[in-house]
């Protein structure tokens, strides 16, 4: 089963389905007042069950995205064109693995285990970002992932540094610093190819931009009117800026960067709108988005199979680490 679309929690508006007791209502009122005051929530603080489940959903999807996101670029480590680019790419892919670990650790503070979350991913029951179901066909794709995919990730993740759930916010501060290096290395790789490369290399960059542009815009999630979680998540300070507003900020920032790079963005409707003070852009193919999210993108099957294989082949590492920990404990007790 390759779907990412199975529901792991009931849909709803966040309101409890059974009436609250007076004590529960008091706790809820106090919680919401703290959120309204801009306070952060720590793991041992009281929180509504729906707040906890929303965070587990979002943080685990985010963690899965980081570790599945290692695969498309990891595919190019052995084929990087120079030692310098190989070292940079190795470090970047390793960083993404680290981001996954910080995020699984943040999710664990909410009472789920990492094994449970990984099982859901491998069983095809959990979502991860749609973007990682597209193939990396050339070296330029690695640069474009840095520029556009990490660029979109940063735009979405900087507001998460102010997420009301403190362990998630803390993880995001470090992640954003690293993502910013990732974005720059991608842009730099593309700039070198566009400025000093051959016409074929420049065509390769343009082709990669053409293929990644629209999927990058989809990373921000469905339009606000179709985003069933946004209203409650914004009210609880989990999300700070809406999907559409972040998408618009990304387009506005990226158009100028494309100009410096010397590539065109594949959208005939992209133009500055003086009245809005933003770039207008053409319609996004939401059918494609939901198809990919539903498990039928170009690489969904491959990605999940690769993840499951890596998990199985890594079993000996987990067993060795546990055996080492048990031995160290015995030795410590005996000393
Ligand atoms: N792909 O109501 P909303 C990265 C789902 S990390 C798949 O708007 P929400 C680093 C959504 O889950 C990239 N599914 O949901 C890197 C929900 O389904 P559910 C990941 C998507 O949560 C770079 C349904 O649609 N970043 O790139 C997507 O309020 C390079 C309705 O949507 C994060 O996860 C999608 N694109 O807003 C690594 C950031 N969009 O759960 C390697 C944290 C939506 O009801 C290389 N997450 N869905 O079954 C968020 O900010 C939010 O969760 C959103 C979605 C904005 C993604």
C-alpha cells in the first residue's frame, strides 16, 4: 500500500465532541488565554487532546519529509561532478537526517514513540511532503532542490520558530539555520552552471527549473479555502502564516532570484501586479497535488520501498547500539 492519504486522526473543528466538565473547561480557557498571550507550551503543561494530536500529525509529517527528502538528492552523491560538490551534498543529506531526528524527538515529547511513527510511514499510512515524490533526473536537479525546495521549506519554517509548542519551535530554530545553508549551496551550484557552464549545462538548469517550479509551489499545501487544519492551527499558534500567504511570499522572493540566475520560470501568467504589490501567478494543478499526496506520484512507490529497505538493512545497527548500551549499563553497575 503506497497511499499517504490514510487518516490517522479524526477530522473536526477542534471542538470536543462530548461536553467538557467544569474543570476541563477551566483548563481549556486557561490554555487558550496563555496562547493568546503568546506563551509557549511545554511537554508537561496541560494541553487539549486535539492540540496534541495536531502537533503529532504535523511534526511527524515534517519528520518523515526530512528523511524521505534525503532520497532524491542522495541519489546523486556518487555522481557529484567534483569533490567539493560531493562533500557539500553529503553534508546536506546528513543534515536532513539530523532534522528528522530532532523532529521525531520533538514528537516523542507528545507521547508517541519514534518506532510507532516510522511504522506508520513504512505502512503507507502517514503523509510526507508531496515534493519528494518527483525524480531527480540530472545534476541540475540537486541545485534546484537547494534553491527552490529548501527555499520553500525555509519560507514555511521560519514562522514555525514561533510555534506555540516550544520543543517544535526550538527544533525549528536550528533547522532553519541549516536550511539556509542548503538554499545557498543550491543557488551557488546553479549560478556556476549558468555563468560559467556550457549551453548544454544551462539548458539542463532550465529544464530542472521547469520541472520543479510547480511542485515547489504545491509544498505550501492546498489553498487556504481547502486547508481544513489551518483555521484551528492558526488559532492555536501552531501555524502563524497561511498556506497562500507563504506561497505568495515565496513567489515574490524567487522571481528576483531567477532573474539574477538567468533562468525563466515556467508560468506565462507570472507578472508584477502594482495594485496588489505582489506577483500574480497562474493556476496550480491541484489535481496533480492530490494525486501525489494520495500515493500516485511519479516516485511514491520507489521512495517508500527505499525507506523500508534502508530500515531493514539498518536493523543490525540498531541491535548493536542496544547491545552496546546494555553492556555499558552492566559494566557501570558492576564498577
Ligand atoms: N504534501 O489543512 P492543510 C523540507 C496535507 S521539509 C503532502 O493545509 P496543515 C526539507 C496535510 O498534511 C518539507 N501533504 O494541513 C527538505 C493535510 O493532510 P492530513 C515539509 C500535504 O498541516 C528540503 C491536508 O493536506 N515541511 O522540505 C502537503 O495545516 C530539501 C490538508 O492540508 C513541513 O512539513 C504537502 N505539500 O498545513 C528536506 C513543514 N500540504 O494531515 C530534503 C511543517 C498539505 O489531514 C531536501 N508543516 N498536505 O491527512 C506545515 O507547515 C504544514 O503541515 C503544511 C500543511 C503547510 C505542510
